[in-house]
């Protein structure tokens, strides 16, 4: 257990450095947005495209993993949505809670965690998880959150931006195309992607910590926030294990990567959507902060359980 904790400690250490820098006022608010934008729109796509393009598709992808992960993600989304809908009587709030429980921080924490525990091959399962959570669950959650704002006409635009215009999704498609056609990248381009992709982990983690520093936990709704965090950090990984390992009988690599990905804390950008649609942003912010803090212990613990 201690070895897994020490392996992930530098990763969360960079998050803590970003949080400390923002808390002390060393990082202007605009800088946080710039770091996050650079990481998600430039560095991460470069990393994903390069890693996928260098692996045979049969090694990097498994359709059973994809559909198993999809079923689990939709199940967690629907469970939290219906429970929250009964409690809050508000579709937008329920959608925000469901999205927070089913969408992990796979953009910021995913790459460094997967590379640390699984090496380059971890890019394949991570890419499939991104396709599930970003293309489908985020689009579904955004559409349902928009209901209270009466902007259903924009649902198509939301889905389009989350899929075909998403740079990470585009990078996955480029990487798959290169791998499928056995196309080798020119050396200058490969070096460019290597340098750009190498910045993905540090900038993403630092930006994540800085963003957490400006978010606040609503103490009045802390218990409800913790219940959503439990669904994300505990129920989701357990369901992934049951479906991928026990029901589908996938090889250890696939269910191990799925469980670790599912154990990641809630994605920070859900707060922006909740704020935009006035869908309980205070509670969503509390879930994001609480799940991230708790994941410092739970992520290495889950990795230890499935890998040791």
C-alpha cells in the first residue's frame, strides 16, 4: 500500500502546489484559466494522439471494455439522477449531481495516474473512458441541466461541442487513424508532440490545484455532497469491477484500468456548467473539492487493491 501511495504522491503534490500558490495569491485568476486551457486543448491532445498512434489497436482498445464502461457510467448517472430528482424536485439540479457522480477528472488526473500505474498502454482504456464520459455522459448531463433555462434548442450545439469539436476527442480519432493505417509520424512532428504532451501532466495538475483553491465547500450541504462523492469514489469503481471482471470476464489489465479510472475524483469543469445553468453550483463545488481531497488516499488504495 505504501508503495502505491508514494507512487501517486508526486502527482497529488503538484495539485497541492497549485492550490498553495493560488491560496497565497501567487497565481492570478486569469493564469489558472490559461494553464487549464493549454493543458486540455493543446498538451493533453498531443499526449493522447502520440501514445495511441504508437500502439496496435488490438492492444490499445477493447470493445467489451468500452460498452461495459458505458453501461456502468450510465447506471451511476441514472441512479444519482433519480435519487436527486426525488429529493430536490428539480431536473437541472439532479442532472448536475448525476454528472458530478459519473464524470471523473480524466483530463487532468487521468494521464499522470494511468502512466504511473500502467505505462503507455494505459492510454487506450483512458481514451475509451474519455469517449464515454465526455462524448456521452457530459453531453447528456449538459442537455438535462439546460432544461430549467429553456434552452433546449441549444442541446444539439452542446452535444456537437462535446464531441466533434472537443480537441481531446479529435486527438483520439487522429491517434486511432494513425495506428490503424500503420502511419509513422515524421520525426519533427513526433518530437513536437512529445514535448507538447510532456507538459500535459504538470500544467494540468497545477491548474487543478489552483482551481480548487478558489472553490468553496458549502458546509450546509456537506453531507449531501459527501454522498455524491461516495457514489463517485466507491460505488462507481465497484460497479466497474463487477461488470468488467465478473460479468464480462475481461483480462486483468482491462478491469484494473477501468477500476482505477472510475476511482478518480469528479471533474472540475462541471462546476462551470452548474453555475451557468444555476443547477446547485455550491453543492457541485463541494463534491469536487471533497472528492479530490479524499482521492489522495482512495486512488492509491484502489490501485493497491487491484494491482497488488
